[in-house]
RNA sequence: GGAGAGGUGGCAGAGUGGUCGAUUGCGGCGGUCUUGAAAACCGCUUCGGGUUCACGCCCGACGGGGGUUCGAAUCCCUCCCUCUCCGCCA
C-alpha cells in the first residue's frame, strides 16, 4: 500500500500519478485524508486521557499500599468516568483507522516516472525483439492439432475430470512439461543465482493481501474448504502464482541488511478462476484454470531495484533464447500494469500456429508497495528500519511456453524437434510423429 | 478426531492484579584495562503510533481478538499456533 505520510504531505501529486493508471482510482484520497485527520485528533485526545488515568491509577495503588482505603475508593469513583470516555474514544479511533486502511488497501501502486502514459495495451512500448518469426515450407499447425495428433494433451478427458480449462498431459506431453520445469529451475539456480524453494500451494488470505491480490480481486481465486465445513471455506486459497507464497516468506520480519538481496526461484502450479476474463473457453492451452510456472522473486534494497528488474527480464528471456523462440520485450504503459506494480515488462513469445505473440512472462518492480502491506522491513546501516523493494517475474509460464515450443519446432514429417538445451532433460532430440 | 502441555524481548528462561517494557543468563554492540587478544569490569541492546523545528514528552504492544478492574504479562471468554501421547493416514 501507499505510505499514508506521502498521501498526507502531497495528496495532489499522488492523485495525478494514480489518474495515469485509469479513471476513478484516485477517488479514495479525499476520504482517506478526512479519516486520517479524524483518527489523529482522536488519538491525541484519548492518549491525554490515558495519561491522566495512568497517573491516577498509580496514586490509587500508592494509597492502597498505605492502607488509606477510603481515599482510594474516592479516587476510583472519579477515575471510573475517565474509563468510559476512553473506551468511547478508542472505539471511534479504531473505526476511523479501519475505514482508512480499507481504502488504502484498495489503492494501486504509483507508476514509476519511466513508465509510458497510456490507457491500454495499445500504448505499450516495444523495447527489443530477439530472433525472427520462423519460416515454414508448410502450413504450421496449431498446438491443439499437434497435441491431438501426437497425444501430448488429452483435452476431452481433462474436461471430463475437471471441466473446461484443465489439461491432462499424456506421454511425451507430460514428459516435455516435466523436462521444461527441470531445465528452467536448473538455469535460474545454476546460472542466475536464485535459491530454489518449493512453497505451499494453499495460503491464508493475509498472503493474498500482502501482494495486492486481495481485497480488490477476491473473485479471481479459488477458496478451499476442509470437508463440508462451510465455516472454514476461504480460510485457505489455492495460489494464483508462486509469487503469493514466496514473496510472503519473510512477511512481518526485520531482515539484517547483509541478507539482501534475496533471490528466490520456485516451480508451482498456478490456479486461476479467471471469472469474466477474455478468452475463457478458448480451445487449447492459452488460458486455463491450472498451469505450471517457474517464478522468480527478489527482495532487494531500494537503490538496486531497477537494476534488478532489468536483470530479471534478461533471466526470463534467456529461457526463450535457449529454446530458440522468437520473442519481444514490451514495457507496459500506466494503464496496463498490474495493481501492485510500479513498472512492468512483459515478454511475449511468438506462436506460429496462433499467428500471434503470447505473454509468457511479466516482470514487475513493486517497489515498497507489497513490503508495506506485509510489513516486511530490513534494518539499514543507520539503524533505521526500511521497506525493501520486492520484484516478481515469471521465468516463465509453462503452458504457453509449451505452445510456442511445439508450434515453432514442428517439422514437415509431423515430429517436433527439441532444442539442444532441452534434449538432456527430455532424453530425446525429438518428439516422434505419431 | 481424542487426551494433555505450552506460547513472555535475538535465544534461553523468571514473573500469577499496582512504576513490569518486564529479574536473570547467553548472544550482540560500545567502552575501560591490554603491545594486541582473552578474561574481568561498566554501559547499551524491541516495535508501532501521536506530538514537537528539535531535544524530548506521551500512548500502545508479553500469540491474536474481546471482557472484568481505578489499574492486566498476571483473572475470565474466544480464536490461532507449537509440542507430547493415542487414533486415522500418503
């Protein structure tokens, strides 16, 4: 969340940054300031009363000690009324604070100065491209046809088991998925300096709130229940990304400065309800309720975060380069960024069978926005507790990578050629034609 | 799921209604002594909030929330978590 002090000191600057993200999002600010004022006035009042009460209580204690019970009783009588006033004021302060914080949680991060202004994906800026669209001597097939023909994914039976939007990988398909996960983890831990972690796949709501997925986007995630206990429904949620558990690993901690930077890498499945999302119901693997992803998370000192963002993008790109996949890096405009992000690069891979680019990675610097929400700090040299910057990036999403890979490397004979970097993991240089 | 024990400062561990934000030990930091180090001795060692130009002053926090009381780490209620034993189980 944003720093209340920043909003207090410079509300107009905050509002104009928020406006760049899209209409109406700055609207909470006046009310927040109002509530903040009410809270601070109340706090000053109630604390003066508490100070009074504390003094009186000590005096009563002293009187009791001297066995002056009648005097003590008289003082108690006087002080009783103070207690009632305090209770009432405390309540009012808590209510103002609760409403203020609820509004604060609904405000997205401010875009970084280097982010281009714009309202939609149209205004995103292409930064660079790698490789070229492959030329085919035949009409390239879509991954859906390739998966059917090579029996890599059984769409129909997945739907029978779990409904639409789920995948049943089979044979070479299952093996390819596993090989990709292994290759990506080895790359990021071995070459890029990340520490591998394997987190819980169900998390409490405080983790979703910590990274900014709650409370605004409640409807997008799967809540689970234990047995038929409706009471317990929603105490845990299936993770929409490894970012949710991994970025929260150090929540509510004060890290020694020497521990930074922290770089984590995690493979997990990701679960998304995708209520109302465009493209739900699309045939194939592009948008599904469950997919695999290898995620990168960094917790760094504020002064290093933008350099760390650039290197993170190159780490994700390396995956595509090793697999020989044409891609481009796009800088998202103010209107297209995620809620918690200050600056985001997307990496889009070319999928010849689709005739379009697919987003396989999104690398974001959330600055201190998430650290504030999860109260994660580090102790700086000067003894001050400061909020670190938290970055997340896909390195990369697997289902779409799978799509781009088989569509790009499909051969005239119906087989799929496997890039050299992956051959050791798949233990084959091709997926044979059926 | 059943029975029991427990959650206090970086760690260990006291404290069961009145200057207890908390005895003590360890660790850590600074200092004295020393050529240097060790030992010994002395001091410091949590976090949030309000207010102030600042020094400072004040309020809150002993797993979370609520209650009793003039006053709660301490009493009551409730939730969460950890440990031990039993049951079930990949």
